[in-house]
C-alpha cells in the first residue's frame, strides 16, 4: 500500500511542478466566449477552423447530467467522459476494461451468471445503475440487472458519458446510483463502414474471438446505420466451484473453454430530418457457472434475448421551443438451455410499452427549462403462463407507471444553478418524489460543484413477484428504495493540459431492496450507504496522455446490513452472519481503496503504446473449502491486495484505414477473483482469466464523397 501510494503521490507532484513551469505561457480565458453558444453556433465555429485545444473543449460538451449541452466542469453531477480515442488506443476488450478505470466503479459476481457493477462500495447490479445505448435502456426489466463481459460492441462507441452519482430526477427508477450513457458512432461519423476482428488467448484456453461490424451513411436529410458484434468468448481458464441443479454434486471444475460469454448484439437506426427509428437486439449467451446438469458434466447456458425499439421525433416549434415525443417498446425472454428433460427452470417473458414527451424551452441564452412526462406498462409472465410469487401463482404481473419531471438551468455570474425534480406513481407500490439542486461555479482555472440529490430505485417485475414484507416487522409488500446523495467537487486546471479534481460524497440509502439467494426472495432492509472521496488528475499533451485516480469509500459512519457485512458466516444461518468482524469500514466484495494509472504515448505518426495499472486494497468474501469429512464448508475469505496491468500497441499500417493492435492483458498473471457481494451459502467467487494475449485487426472504409 505504501509503495503504491508513494507512486500516486509522486505523480501528482510531477504534474503540479510541470504546471508551474507552463503556467505563464498558457492562457485559457479564450475558451469562455464559446461556453454560452448553442450547439448549432458551435458547429459553425468548428467548421471555420479552431485550435486543437478548443476542438477538445467543444467535443467535451455533454448532456447526460442536465439534458442541456454543458461542459464537464460545470455539469451538475460528478462526470466521467471516455472518448473513442481512449477506448481504441487502450485496446479495451469490453466495458469491464473501460469502466473499472472510472473512479468509484468496480465489479463483483452475483453468484449466478452475472458480473455486475458496484459504485462507491455499494452493490448496484440490480437496477441501481442505468445503462443506455444511444438513449435506449439496456437494463432487463425483470430484476433491472445488466450483464458485463465481452458483450456490447466496443468498436462502435463514439464516447461514453458517465454520472458517478444519482440520476433518478431525470431518468427514473433505474438511475438511483449512477448512469452510463453509451453513444455509438452516428451515420455521419461512420460515412462508410468498418470491420474489427479480435482474437484473445489465455494460458489454458480461448478468451475471445469476436467480429465487430458497422455501416452507416447520411445522404442529405436521410441517414442510416447498423453496428454490431458477434462471436464467442470465455470468462476464465481457471477452476470454479460449481454445484448440480437438482443433485448434491459440488466440485471445482475448469472454466477453460467451458464458461461462455458469446455476444450477439445489433444496433440499427434510420432517420429522416427530425424523425428516427432505432432497433436493438441483444442475445448474449453466458454459462451459469454455479449450475450444472444432473450429471454435473456441463454448465447450463443462459440467453438474454431482448429486442428493443424506439421511435422519436424532434420538432423545433420555434427558436426557443423544441418538442420530442417518443415511443419505446421492449420484448424480453431470457431463458436457460442445456436442460435435461426432467428439469424445468422458469423462462421469463416480459414486455414494456412506454410513451413520453419532452419539451425544452430557452427563456434566454442563460435560462433553460426541460420538462416531460412518461407513461409505461410492464408485463411479466413465464413459460408456464404464470409467475411464481411467494404466496401463490398468478397468470401475470402487470403494473403501470406515470412520471413527470422538470429541470431549470440558470447560468448566472455568481453561479450556475440547476433545480430539478421527478414525481413518479406506480400502480403497484405508490408514489416517489425526488428533487435535486446543484450549484456550479467556474472562476478562471478553478471550479466548484455543490450537489444534492434524492434518488430512488423502483421495484421491478421480479422484485414484486418475490417480494416480502420488511424484515423489521412492517406490514406490506416490497417497496421503493430511496437514496440521498450530497457531493462537493473541487477542480483546478493547472494548465490547459492538466486538470485535477476531488469529489467528496455521502450516500445514504433507505429501505434498500436486497436479494436473499438462500431463500430466493427480495425484501426491503433498513438503511445502508457509504461516504468517501475520488481524486483524479489528467494530463493531455501532443505526445499522449496520463490519467491517475484514487477512490476511497467507508461505511464506518453508516448503518451496515448484515447480509453485506464482513462477519464470519454461520453455517445454516442465511440472514444473520455473526462472529468475528473482519472490517467495520468496508463491505463484501469491494475494496476500500482503488488506484488506477493509465498512459498513452504516441511513438510516431503511425505507432502508439498504451498501458494501465490498477491496484486495489484487500477485499472480503465467502468461499468454500473442503472439510475433514470431504464436504464443502463456507468461510469468510480475506483476499490480499491485487495489482493488475495491461499493455497495448496500436499501429496504423501504410494501407489506408487498416490498423493493427496487439497487447497483453493481466500482464502479471494476477489471480483475481470477482467476489460475491452478499452473504450466500451457494456461491463462490468467480475467478478471472489468466494472462491474455490479444490481437485486433481493424479496417475502416470511408466514403469518398460524404454528403450532408
């Protein structure tokens, strides 16, 4: 820990000293004249020719936190922005490679078949982080979960906008703790097509063989695009603890060529003037590593199988007013294959029908309001035309939700002010109201953000079907989860090349929705949450870039749920782990400290090298060990601090549009495990893969005569 902290500290000292040497040479005030421009005005400026620094500034305008284009330093949330260049040069294989370098983000294993996300120490997999692709929700509607690992088409991404904090006031009940907004290349950017093949090999088995494809074109007012990924992969080549689905078989089996993560994801769009229609199909196959068939000789496979469609039209009623009505439909039927005839696991089927309208009005260049209304219906059944609830069987679960939201943005010389709120009513569990307020101020090189938001997590189909009364004794079924987040962000731009930020946060969660795997039910507990700090320094020069960040969380001043706590597990007691407490300041699966360092260096016009280092402090989770009687017993495991590194080389060949990349991931061959973040008698940590050698070949074919 001391060595890693020293390296991090020395890097900050270097950046500070370097900035002092350059500070007299740099003037950044020229950027401010462009801040109040509309996107249309900015596009005219870009067309007339601007400096590379200003180009970067213009491209950093985002909408994820405010629905109004604004710079990341004045956006009313803690923001991370990841560019196409960052992704391409890093050689990132999937979203895990990208997101685990974001401050406060980490990953854990849900104990079934999903690697899910955690934010600031809180397990956030089931509907507590909203994942969007081009504005289309990717969370499945049964539990709200999103699966990570060799899934989404990484080569099609133009940029990723991330809110490291609440987003429910704008996006609703799946954006409680964060928002990940993936924006893919539009037809103008594609202007032709691309093909990217990736081959990865671990020490004892195949890692991935995937093909990313894309085509797109804009001709006058008409545009179309189609991007996607298909192929096969494996999570790991190490051994994992597995059990039989209907037997007592328990053993450790190899995951080499036996732990599928096979993507099949396609994203199509057609547009004409203000109208657009988008279709997204996702049929991601994974092996359920905790379940085998009756003989224990093969893993069961699960498919996401989801089709989503969104149609919307943006009508510019006047120079100040625009209206955007939209219609969203999703059909989902995740299921399990490789079943023997005697087994019958439930295959869920669900639908969401949603309509909404959003209005944006500019009172002036400095005052803007965005307001809207949404109505949707969720319907869930299973393959037997019924859903198993705690008390009985029902033909289906159906509920209706309507929501109203509004947000006012005021740019004032004293400070920028954002006031927003969302009201949502659900026919199953009632009302939710979440306000937000943000003050942001930028003075020369310094910026300040004061942020306060309420947020919530709506119970989903699966929560309601398997929801029970609060364990504290309250009468009633499952209810919404409510969160309060207070943040202070301080930032200082040392030069136009170097920016440092510090974000201090406090997250309090009331009535958290928790899944108890041993009992196969959901319930509301009392309270949970975390507090901490995220530090980041970025330097971008002509020769490349360096980014360093440090994340810390603690729960020492928060109420800890026992099911998340690091107490010794008592065999046979599903809800009340007791005995020795390994740590009173951390929770299962997630390290208190995380440090990342990434660097990209341009070696020549055609050659660049990128490297990343990630260090995390010790973690805790339950694992299985063999007893003297030959059976498996569960115990609390302390996982030592881990250091991981990747390195990737990118070469642009003399053949126009042809790029070759090669790299090594998990360079130190670290034995890293994705740990289970809740107390469970049935799940063990999921081992990550060994050292992986990766080759990527890309060919980009641009149209010779782009039209607009």
